[in-house]
């Protein structure tokens, strides 16, 4: 193939070297705007990396599979169980003080993963915009931002929120925040950065696919792509300038997550961990949760889809699940640790997934395959665990802290999240001595009270309240 008209020669030589000139097959049919879009996409691609990932030597095909690793999995060695914390009030209180100290020094930032759409909920917007408040229909975004703000107010220092979006959610998310004045969060403490993408390649040939004649087929590079996104967007530099050295990572679909939980932060610091992870006790071997385990003395997470049933079903002498620790995707990271991994591209592996990817074939026909035809490449943030020197595993009460929104009906649905929020708020009121009717709708803004302890300072035991109840600032 000869170099097409008005296409940069250096880019063409790069395509030629990596046998990807098929991307220019329709160049002569494109208008100036389409040519500019395609050229821009091509400039962003690391063709050497794609070639290496597709080849057997450079891909995860050549490595030991997660299922093989699972055969050697043991329970995590460094773990704080719920009952351990309940049995030691002094240790728990010490951790809370350490976490609050960190917050009061302004050393904590929060990362919110918000790249997903609400498609599975029948909601054609970013999932963070989904209304979950039992009374006011407060969105996930607002609930989490109000928590962060309330925590910062309590600490007396601002907490910066770094929100990772995707191509699919970025523009609408930013606009949504602007329309609502960032839910009260100061502009200088709110940062949006976009998750990267990786091109999809033909599973048989390794050719990068065209979604349209002028557009390459790409997909998000996984939550592990956060590290490159933080680096490329300059967010690490922002954190350094602000003196942020500890990062609280959580996902947008969990309305009951305790944002910047002081106790969790405190244990992380006291145990000198580089990474900490919150876990819950799995309900059953079949529950679709990655397990936190040790393999060859290294703590890591094995995805539920990679866990052979006979391993998932293993029990200890007391009949309890051997691999009980389900990952909640809530972490604390040392910033310098993440920076080191971001600077060493080989430390975080890419994983391959065979998927059905629509494409334009050599005749210009739009093809929607009925079987997987392509390979997508993505990284997982939990793959940083085995790289860390010290990992802390911290069990939480799933009823209080882990109520994700994933499905339109059944488990992890709007109905279960609604029930969980009402239950939590009702328990707080009951602890205050307030009588709450069974099944009552209750919503308490974090700006009114972050927890039951704060609520007790505002509501007397003989207070008469009307339900449905909303308590705001």
C-alpha cells in the first residue's frame, strides 16, 4: 500500500511496520473531519504494545492462568476480621484517631470510579446519576459527594475528589455536576479525568478493527487503566502539590460505601500497608465476587469467573468457606506506590477477553458478529496487590457498607438498595430512641448526620417524627 494523500508519513511508516495499514483502507472516501478523527485515533495507539499483547509471548496466554494460581490459594495472612475489631475497642478507637489525624492534615484524597452507564438498569445515563434516595430520589453522585463534604467539614480540611469517567460518561457527568453546582463541592477540590481505551483486534489475524470507515473500534482499558489515566492527565502532580499521599478508592454504584472511612484509613497507616482492601464474607461459593487470598505468600484477588468450583467450595474444619473474603472494590492506596506502578508499564498486566465486536469488513459492509470475533485488552486495579510489600485485608459488615446497584431487578437492584438505605437510617433513629414504623421510607443526608453518633447530637429520644422522613442540612 502506498501512502494516502495528506496522511502523515511517520504515522504511515508506523502502520506499515506493524502491519496495520488496513486502517487506511477507506481513506479516499473520507471527508476532512473524518480523516482528522481517524488520524487522531491512530496517533494515540501504541502499535508495538498491541503487537506484543496479541503475540503469545507478550500476552497473558503465556502466563500461569488464574485458575492454576487458585489451586495454591490460601486465606489472606494479614486480615482484620469483624469480630477482632468488636473484641478490641481500644485498637479500633486508635485506628479511628489515626484516620482522623490523616484527614485533618489534608493528606487524603478520594478516587471515584464512575465510567459505567446505567444500561443494565434501563437507565440511559451515567450510573452515578441514578436516583437511589428513598425519599428525595437523591442520585448516587449526590449521596457520595455529600458524604465527602461532610467528612471534610468534620476534619476541618478539604478532601479532593478525583472522579474517573469514560468516553461514554465524561461529557454528561461533567455537565450534570455543573448543573447542580457540584453539589456544594468547591471547584478546586473536584477533578474529572477520563479512563483510557484500547483498540479491539481481530482474534484470528491481530488486525485492529474499524467500527466505521473513519473510526477505530475501541473499548475502555479496565479499572486498572486508572493508573495511566492519573499519570497522563496530570492528576498525580495535582495530588503531590496538595500534599495528598493516601487515596481512598471506591465505585459509584455502592450508595452505602463509607467514603474516607477514618477507621479503615487508620488501620492502613498503622499497619504500614501500601494497599488495603475491604472485604465481606461471601454468602455462598457461587456468589459472583472475586476472592481475596494469598498465593505463594502474596495477597491477591482472583476473579469469580476464574475460580474453579471445587476451589470455591472448599471449607475449613468448622465447615466455613475457606475462601470467604469477597472483594468489595473499596481500597486505600499509597499515592507513591501507584506512581511507581504507573511509571513501570510492565508491572500491571493486560488481560484478554474474547468479545463480539461489530466492524466494517473489506467490502465496506457493517458486520454484527453472532460469535466472539475480537480480543479486547483491559487491566484490573487489583493486580497491584501482589506487587505491594504489605497488603491489609479488612472485613466489613456487608449490610452496612456493601449494597451495590448492578441489576434492574432481583439481587443488587434499586429495590434492594432502597431497602438497605431505609434499614440503615431507621437503625440510626432507633438508636436515638425514636420509634420508626416498619417499612417506613427514611433518608438522612450526610450533611445532616454522617452516622448514628452524630445523629444522637441532633435528635432527642422523645422526638416525634413524621414519615416518610427526610433529614437534610
